[in-house]
């Protein structure tokens, strides 16, 4: 057990191996008016074995589009996503379906993520039946086992989703994602619909499962304080671009990009000095259909220079495990 | 005299014997900001709905009284409510976009809103609307008046909502999760806007939110609710630094903090 | 069981109409026991007799007992209408689901065909199709199906489009559900309640369309006892033997009204929004 733990903990010296890598992923949509919308622009990220990659950003920053490509809801316009040595974005038909076994997802709204007329038992075992991994007669026993994993009472298998609280439903969502014993679980704002105390326990559960099973999480979130509390790596996205990547433990002290700092300044904390005026940049993000040339953050940045208006900064290493895309750094 | 006294009210809905809020009391002076925090089902929204006489379907105040400037709000007639709402007490919702008709221009609705409360020409009402929008730091109010709600961002819609509710400089502003649908940087801007309103108009506010950080930042007084009951109440510093109840302590501990507890 | 009886107690109108509809069904099933005469037996000496104790609804130009023919007509008219509605329902919902779910060229092809169908007046197109296929009750059903599925397809398509990007359908894809599984287990059950309500309200008008085609000579052929055809046969004798048109007409009226009202009240019972 201790050996296993060592393998996945950061303190073990060696960094766990990369199991999935997005390379230069770009996604363009066409808006209803026919204008191009750049949801993701040249996104390169790595997911490491047994670790959590947190992606944080405000609405419209492209974080959801990015993970939808990881779970293969749609393919990228350009770039590739390498998993097990293969570009999964090229998969089709049965090959694609088999690949889904290893990459599962937990959705944002636990009220919308389940077929309203299915019982919990059928919901959590549907993935297993899809791949014919269990017989119909084993359904009930397996469902109870899955509920035990997420600390729910076994007799919930007979319930319907609408007879449960938000936190309980989100646990069912996690149980469903666990059913196929995936290597990667993508969580799309998995706790933002929950109350804080429930959120606290769901995160504890996820971290416990990660340690036990060595699962990698890709966790999208808009709450910087939450994501830095459990992600090994945090990637900050702004208007489709990764602007900074750094270890979760360093976000509080070492974040360098002006946008990351603006987000940190806007956080209301229970331990803040309430008499101090809250800092925040005054403007709002432009629409993703109107990204300016050069640095995407130029119009809101107080350190904006001449070069920022014309040349887009590249993501460059500025410290160990720390990258940022900014001309001023 | 206090601006608002809520005296030991109990609210029930329909035939449900269990009250949604029980023995809730609150005294507010002019210009004071009170935050009510609680998780879903705590009854925090019911409190402000009761104050504004807007309890939905079968909800009623069974016990206690609500006094606004010494006058009871419980048995007002429709006419009296119309005079009070908007001009003395107004309300802001989580998404002001939901409050505005999506297929009508902002300006049409703003003008109509102003003219239901005060006799003036369309032109005057329009100018008044533009003036209010610009006071809320919306650039070029005239353009915004000509826009449809969907053409504005969430933050801009929320400012429009605040502008409308502040038109007649109400004494009391009730805000139901006013920043919950917004991004963090926008949230900070809107919170700042609220604080400026109090400074320039002396508006008292009741802010209902699940975000404890926002609640504490804005509040003079803080109320924590659970299952319809007040579990903690007092000045901000009392509640934040020395919470009386176990529930509040746990709630504060569960809020993720920058550089605070790490789960891994 | 408790829940079921509640539905009936709460919806008295629906219960009454349902009982009436069942009665119509029973009339069709037990026609031989209800009819007083053989509906096909022509007794030329009794031709065009007014209603009397022996022939309750009178007789037609061939001396056949009208009461028996109206009773037997229930079999043809009701069963043909039900089969017709079932056909339209299946064809329309399947094509609509496919168009909505797959989108792209599948959607384009199906919906353009549907547009073409809508561009023609339905009855005219049905007459043309029935004319080409030759007159028979089966061909009339096919003809009306061909022109009427579009409404169901559009409805099913819009429901599927609304649902296709729901979290729980995406979840089904992520958990490795096959496309067939999603179509059968997710899409079909979700469109059926709305479509069934539409179908129930359509039974009446479909019956009228069938009767109309038969009346025009493109549906049932003599000597079949079918209400539309009987109306058509009675038309020539409207002045001296009005009962030949009155009784089949009344039968159509009663059955259409019952099924229409049943459809309406079914909407109140089944309305998914009430849940």
C-alpha cells in the first residue's frame, strides 16, 4: 500500500508518467451569424497518472469545449489528443466506443445528468451493460458495490434521481463514472451546483478515490480557491488560450500572469480583511468571437505594452513546472 | 426609528405543517447592510420574499409582524403595495435577465417601469433611464437602452437590474443571490457597485447569498440560517470570528481558501 | 394499482370517454351478435325501405339492412383508422428521430421530403397516390400515411433536437452506449408521450380522411360495409331515402367526436409538463 502511495505522490521525487497529452488543440465553431468563434486556441496540456489537472477560467473561456474533446463529444479542428500512444480524436465507431471505457465524465448539474425515469441501479450499471461486462442478474449486487464506493447507502439502488439531494445525486454521478474503472475522469464543474459543506465532502471523496485507484482527474472549475486546494497542476484559461500553468500548491503564492492575479484579487474569502476595498479589473471579457490580435488579455491588462497589441505571447517555462504566456514576464 | 423590524415571524407554505422559516427576527437601521447566508433549503430566500409580500403559492406569515418605517406590511392592499414596491423597497434577482422580457428592448421596459411609478413623458423617462444606467457605470446608456437583453453580458444585465431597482432611490434594497450567476471578476465589480450605492444614496440592503465571503464582505450584520432557523446572528466580526453555533463553524471550515487546507 | 385507480377517479371525463371508446371497440368485435341481418345479403324486393321495426335504420338500394351495415362498418372504419394512425406514428416518429439525432445530410434528405409533402394539399396528394395504387382500403391507408407522417416527423425531430445535447444523453454516449441503445432507450421513450397525445387527437380526423377517400371512390370498394362508402352510395338517393346518408353520417360523427375528446382528455392525463 505504501509503495503504491509513493508511486503517485509528488514527494516521491519522480513525477508520475504522462498518460494523456493534448497537443496544439484548436477548436473553431461557427456562430449563428456565420462568424468564426475560437473556443480553444493551440491548447497543449498533460494529464499525469493519478494526478489532478485543474482547468480554471471564467464562462466562455473554452474550458468546457476542451474537455468535450477529451471525452470525444466532438473532434478538434486542429491538433491531437494522445492517449496510449494513439491520437484518440481520429477514432470512430467501435474503436471510439472501446476507448470511452477508459475516459469517463462527471457532469455539472446532477439534476440533469441522469435519465429521469431510470432507477439508480440502472443508471450506475448502464456503462457495464453497455460493454457486456456483467450479466443483468448481477446488476443489483454490482450497483450496491458501486454505491458503497461513494459512501451512499445500498438501498438507494431502488430510488429515482429526483428522490435524492444534490450531493447524493453527484455521488451517483461519480459512481457511474467509476463503474468502468477508467484511468481518467473528467469533471465538468462537478461541485459548483452543490452547497459548500457538500462540496467539501465530495472533493474529499474524489481525492480518496484517486489515492485508492490511481485515477487521473481533469477538473474544470471557475473557483480558483477550490481548484488550487486539490489539483496537482492548475491551468488558467482565458478566451480560449492557456495563459498560465502551475502546481496547485503554488497558485496562492506564485501566480504570475496578470489575469491569474486579477482573478485572485477578486476572490472573496472568509479570512480576508473586510475593510479593504476589493480589487478587480473594471472591464469585462470580450466575446470569444471578438478576440483581439496579439495577447487576448491586452484590453484589460494594466501592464499592457506595445508588443502585446500585435504579438501573441507564447506559453514559456518561467519556473519548475510553471509556464506562463505573457510578454511582461 | 428603525427602517425595518421583522418581529419573530414564522412562514408556512400551503398544508405543509413544517414552517419554512421559524421565529425569524431582524432590526435594521437606515443605510445598514444585512447579509443572510445559508445553504439550499435554509429558507433565506423566503425571508426577503415575505418582506416584499411576494410569497409564492400558498405561503403566508402565520405569526409575528413585519414593520417598515413603523407600518405593518402584512395587511397592505394592492394599491399600497404598488406605491411601496419599486419606490420604497425594491428587489434584485440572481439573474436580472430573467426579470426582463427577453423579446423587448431594455429601453421599452425601463421607460414603462418608470412611468408606472411616476407621471412623466416618455422622453423624460428615457433620459432618466439613461442617467441611471450611466450611474451604474454602464458605458453609453443610450445604446444599452436600444439593446435586447440577450445582447448584454451577465454582468451588464445585472447592472441594468440594479439601475432599474435604484431609479426611485428606495430606502431598502432586497438582493437575492445578486452575484451568483456571475464570473469572479464581474462579481467583484458588482459587489463594489453595491457598496458605492450605499455610500451615495444611503440605501439599506438585505443580501441573500450562499457565498459566505461575499456576504461577510458586504455586511454590517450577518445572519446564518439552517433549516429555516437562525443559527447565528450578530455583527460581521462577531459571527465571523466567534461563531456561536457548530453549524457556522463547520460552514466556515468548508469554504476553500487560497493557500488554505489542501486535500492532497 | 392504487395509482392507476387514482388516475381514473381524478379524470372523470377521461374515464367516461375511455369507456365509450371501449364500447365502440366491443361493437366492432361483437358485430355478428349485434347485427340483426347479414350485412351483405341483398334483398332487392326490400330496397330503399324507410326505418321500421324490422329494419331499424331502413335499407339501401340493394335492400341490405342499414343497421347491420353500420354495425359491421365499425370494424372496417375503426380498425383501418387505428392502423392508419399507428402507421403514421411509426413512420413519422422514426424518421423524425433519425433526422434530429443524426442531423447533417440525413436530416436534410428527410426534412426536404417532408417539406415537399407539406407543399401539396394533403387530400389531393392522397387521391393521386390512391389513384396510382388502385382503390382499396389498404391502399387508402398507405396513401394517407405517405402524406401525413410529416407532422409527426417534425414534432419528433424538434423534441430530439432539444434533448440531444442534454447532459444525460451526453452521459449515455460517454459511458459507451451504442447509437441504437441511445435511440431506443433514450430518444424514443422521450418523444412518445407527446406523439401519443397527438396521435390520439388525430384518430378522429384520420377516420374522416379515410371516409373521405372511400366517399370519393379511392378507398373501400363495394360491397364492403364502410361508412364513407355508404355515404357515397346514399348520395344518389338523398331526397327519397335520406336515412342512407343520415345513419352512416351519424356513426362517423359520434365516433369522431368520442375519439377527439378522448385525445384531448388524454393530453390532460398524460401531459408530461404536469409531472
